C-alpha cells in the first residue's frame, strides 16, 4: 500500500512529518534543560534513553501490526497529534510533581523508593515519544519506496527543532518551553483532519478542529501558568527562596543555564581562608550577592566596591603574591569580581581576567560597574570572555602569576579543560621565568581529586622538559581545599621557607615541598585516607595528611601507583579525557556501590551510566526478541548466500551505535573549541542532522544499486572519522584563539563531509530490505533506535576510561563492519520500482 510521493496528500504528510520531527527533538531538548534545573546536568543524557525507548517500541508495534496501521493510517495520523497534546500536558505534570531525589541513591534506606520515581518518569514521558515514533514510523512504512527523501524530511525537521528550541531558550524560562511545542501540534492535527475528513468545512471536521485547538490552548495556559521560582529541596536555591527578605537581583535565561543573582543575608565571598582568621584579627569574608545556575550556587558576586579585604592575607591563594612582587596576573575566573579586587590589593600591576561563559561575564561586569563605574582603572584590569586556550594560544604576553579561581571548575562544565595536561603545558609556556601557576582543588568530598591534579601537573612538567618535575611543585591545603603551585623553574629555598612560615602562621598544612620530611610535619587539619575495604575513614590517634602520604610515596617510587588507584582512575586529565571528576574505576563497581554514601555527587552521576546502560541493553534485547519469530516467518527467502533477517539486525544496530558515538564525540570536542557546551550542542547537532538529511536525500538516486552506492560513501566516512580521531585535536588547539565567527564555519566544515556520507547508510539499508520485506522497515528503525540508547551511556563510559579517540575508532570500525553485513548486497531492489514489494 504505497502512496504516490508527489501527490498533494503526500506533500501534506511530509509537512506533518517535518512538524512532528521538529516537535519531538524540541521536547527532547527541553527535557535536557529541565533535568539540569530539576536534577543535575549530568543526568540530562538519560533523556535519550527514555526517548529512544518510545521510538523503538513504536517501531516494533508497526512491524508486528503493519496491515492494521496501514489500513487506518489517516485515522492514526489525526489521532496521534491530538493525543500528543494531552500526553505532553500529562508529561509536564509528572515532571513537576515527581519527588525523585538523586542524592537519596546514596542512602541505604531510601534508594529503593527512588527506583519507583524513575519508573514514574518513564511512565509519564514514554507516551510522548511513542506517539511521535508511531507517526514518524508510519510515514516510513507508507513511503518506503521513497525512504531516502522521507528520512531526509525527518532529519531536517529535527535539525530545525534543535535550532528553534535553542533560540527560544534565550527568551523563555526552561519550565515554559513546552508551550512552544504545544503550539506546533494543532497545525499537524489540522493537516491530518483535512486528510481524514476530506475538508475542514464539514461539521465533524470543524468540531474536531475546535477540540484540538481548545486542548492545545488549555495545555499552553497550564504550562505558562507554572511558577518558575521552584527548584527541588536538594538544590541550594531552594533554601534561599525560603529566606525572608531575600531579593532576586537579576534573572537571565539562556541555553547554557538559568542564571539568578540573589541578595540575602547568607551570601558571602566564600573563599578558602584560615580557620583562625578571628584569632589573627584579619576579619572574615564580606557580604556578597550569590550567583546561581540552574539552582546551584556557583559563585559569589561583588556587592560593593571596594570590598572589605581584611581577610585577604589569611586566604589560601594569597601566598604566591608574597614571593612574586608586583606581578602581571592572568585570572582564570573571577569569583564574581572578588578575585579582581583581591589581586589588585595583593599588589598586581596588570590584571587580565577571564570568564569562560558570556552570561556570567556580562553579569559580573554589570555588578562591578554598579559598584564602581571606573573599576577597570581602579583595579588596572581587563575583563574578557574567553578560556586559557583562547587567551594564551596566540598571545606573546607573559605573566608572573596565572591563578585559577576557587569557583572556576564548578561554574561551567567546559571549565574542566582548564585542568587538563595541555592547559597546564600552555600556562607554563606563558609564564615569565620563575612565574607561578596557582591551581585550587576541592578536597571536601574526596581527596583523590588533588592526587589526580598532581598527576596531571607532573605529566605537564615532564612534557615541558622539566628534568626534576617535583622541584617545580608546592602543595598546601586547608581541610577543604588543596592549593597546587607550579613554576616553570624550580622553587628556591627562599620560596620554600616563605611557604612554611605562611602556612605555620595560618594553620595551613604543607602537603609537599621539595625536601619535605613527612614524619617531621605537624598536621593541623586531619585528612585521613578513605578505606573502601572497611567502608569508613581510617582514624588514628594523631592527625594525618593523606595527600602528603600518597605524594611522598609516589615520588619515592615513580613506578608505584597511588594506593587508591585500586578504586579510582588517577591518570592525568587530557583534552581527549577531560572529565576531571569522573575518577571511579568501573571494574571496582561492587565496592563503589557499597560506598555510595561517601562518593561525591559528580561520581554518582557518572556511575548512573551503568544503570542506564543496563536498561538500554535490556531494551535492545526486547526490541530484538519480541518480533523475532513473527517477522522471520514473513520475510521472503533472500537468495543464496544472503541472510536478510540477521544482517538487518546487525546492520541497523551498528548504525545506531556508531552515529551517536560520532555525534557525542564531536559535541565534546567542539565544547572545548567553541568554549561553550551549549553552542557546541547546537552547532554540531544541527550540522549533523542537516548534512545527514542532505546525504539521505541524495541517496535516492542510488536506489537501484544501494550497496554499490554505499561503497562510494564509505571512503568519505573512513577518512572523515580518521581525521576527527587523530587530527582534530591539534587543529582545534592551534585555532583556539580565533574569533567565534571564524570558529563556527570550521565546526561545520569538519562535521559536514562525514555527516553527509553517514546520512546515506540508513536509507540505503532500508531501500535494500524494503525490496524483500517492507514490514522490516519500521523494525529496522526500532533496532537503530534501541542501540542508539545503548550508545549514549556506553560512549560516556568508554570516553572516561579510554578517551574520545577510542570512541571514534570504535565508530569507524562499526561503519566498516556495517558494510560487511549490508542486507542484500547482491540484489538490486528492482521489485520496489515495479511495485512488487508488499
């Protein structure tokens, strides 16, 4: 039952398909932003799992009940958008009402209840993606002869959806974004109603249209009427909103986050300082505004200028300014402007201050101007948006001190690149002789983060040619923060004596300096090692410094790994493996799960990949198993040497894994280059969808011999992925200093060739199987979707353990394997052209 692609009815169907694809990807993208606000950003990838579940189940159902849906396709086409309106509103209600708390996974008593709340998310969101998938899959089934063009319309609609919803994020609060998607569905419903009734002028058609419009209007009213100042109780903003007299100074929505500047009596410049500041008579941190992103407090913001800086000499980061007088300083992060005032008061003669994200940079500039209209002259500072790579890659300026702010890593996911080996190498080259790179590491939850940074710095020093890397290092700390100082020259004895005096007078601990004798060091702030064997801290009668013990042991025997490496991956962070907080070794998963209560929230989010991967594999097994016997009986014999059914399974599962591997790797790599994960997501996703759609459209002319057509595309995929895996990082690092208008075309140019060729694999495979068994077309889409679910957590695990290069090599291998298992390599689908296919 094949529809004429050029008919008015078919064009109307393609317009509806475009809108539904636009709606579907918009809703999926909305959920990533919603989960960042309502949960944590590391849970956003979970959405892909829920979405693909709906798409896959719809494909299975269409395969098993092909004739049922084909005979009622007009009715299904009209009911699907109407039901989508209702289920979108229901999904929104479930999202807002679900009490899921990811932090309770670390509670031995409460974690089981959270599993029920996860199922509630699935129950509420599944119908939306199931109905969307049914609508799209039905079009694949009806127009299987023109699958290349239909798939292109689907991809182009998705590309439009990703761009439109990202643009709307600048205007609408994340909670109000579904109103836009609900506005799309009445158009789809009216097109389908016209098809079903023959004319909208008929009474039943008009009544149906009125019902659809009323349902959409009421749902939009419900969404837009929802309060925006509402975050779950485990987010810091929740407690702030309950404080009497608190004031919302500013609220900014963007794809990068929901930014809120708060004024309340609890906000202070919370920098690492000595616990004895009152005894020393130096005063405490001053009052501040609080900067919140998606409900998480990420930084203070300067409230008045000049601030009271009596606390400065008791701060952990002040020491470098005592041994490098009148320095030229590069600040990577400004802690809401306070770092600028502190650095100027420390004697800096020139300050270049960087904020990586545009919105915080503008908010901080506005706050500084409000406090002091001439702050640039007052502090001798230049405030600029940028990263360490864009600021230093093409600059000849040398700095005496490069200081990373205490809040930099938590303010922006892209800040993790500042803590890579390559960033440390670049910083060392940009220091004047004897200059200092100052790096703070939060050890309040797990001290191994300082050990990982130590390894990263050591690797950078060795790569920079240091003969005795340990002579270039100083480590000192409070109970919550470890400060790592790195120089491009060995620290002098005078520097070391100054450090010991500085730390002794402030009760800071010296974890390492050249010539340290650990047994002779008095420990002020107890930092015992964590024993995962005993599930508790190893307490002793005297205070201990776990960082000092581990560093001393490793320096004494460089071939000896850290003791905690049994449970944690402490290899240096690199541009290929930039996830600083993801240190858990999954081969130690039972021990890690048994000690969830002592793991940081970031690590729990990473381990959540294992849960998503397990459920994704279960989904893939169900998608393969449920229709297995039924469909095998319906598939025609494929001829000598051909295994149509098995090859279909292998081919489309490989495509589902490989395509997402490439997409995720490119998004991550261009997050570094474009200095924004949001910009990278928008550019890479839309580029891949557009060029894959164009590749799919162009594959229509290859329909007579799909396998030969695919062989012509394979070299482009191979060369493109090989370049991305082995040649892209040096190119991006070299071009990091370019302006954004020049970076964007480069991102598109890198993405386009491989995406265009990759876009041919899916439609040409469907063209081949449609010649013998058209009912396999929606099932192939289901298999592809099911393994796309597997690809997301699997890529996250592989990239963290082995790097993105390994993920890309795996994608290349899977595309080559797909060529080997291509369905019907020797059989041209002439039957499709003659109309002989079922």
